């Protein structure tokens, strides 16, 4: 795939994610609630304005929390955060570039366009994955952050 083709795929992905986020998310905070499957092995929790589970170096200051959620099972946990900043797109991109560049023992990837940026990282052990998608908006930047932990791949100390 050419660089231009890859960029188009990234742009389309970013646009689809934005449309889904904007269609399903209001700026009103959600109350915490949990659900559990009959097997008891899976649960989903919607969090309101709680960024405490987001690793500290990825907490962009002064954001509006649009949505936070957590899906967990015996094998792992996946947390997603949808945030909005009034800061300019280049400023937010710079923050996340530094945050991802500071990771040690991670494979890191990045892709940029004029309207979107995507940062990805996976721990060398394969037990942690991070993805951040940034989307330029008219009055700031939309931040979509996904953090996955795989308990099956935990390394013994």
C-alpha cells in the first residue's frame, strides 16, 4: 500500500470514529454503572469524568470528558476515553508525541495527516497496548484514547 493510500485509510478511520463518537456521546457526564453477563466473566462500566485509570503521562490538561468506559473480563481490561480540548491540534499532537516517545520497552508507531494523528504503542511483553487518535476540530481537538491490558500475558516477577 502506498503512503497516500495508507493516509486515506487513516483519515477514513478517523472520520468513522469521530462520527460514531459524536453520534453516541453528549457532553453530559454519565453516572457509573456496571453490567455483568450471566457467566459473571465480563463487565462494562461507564465512568463519569474519571481519568484516574488513564496513565498519568497521557492525561492532557483541562479537557472536557465526553465519555469514559471500561470493559473487563478474566483475560484483561480495555479502557476508552473520549475527550475534547480547546487547544490547537498541533499543540495536542506535540503533547502526545512527547508522551509516546517517552515510553521505554514499547514498540511505538505514529501516523499523521493535516486533520488526524494516531499514536500506537505495545509493550515488549505484549501485555499492554495504547492507542491515541487525535482529530482536528474547528475549535480544538478531539482525543480518543484506548488502553488495553492483557492479564494472560503478564510477566512473572
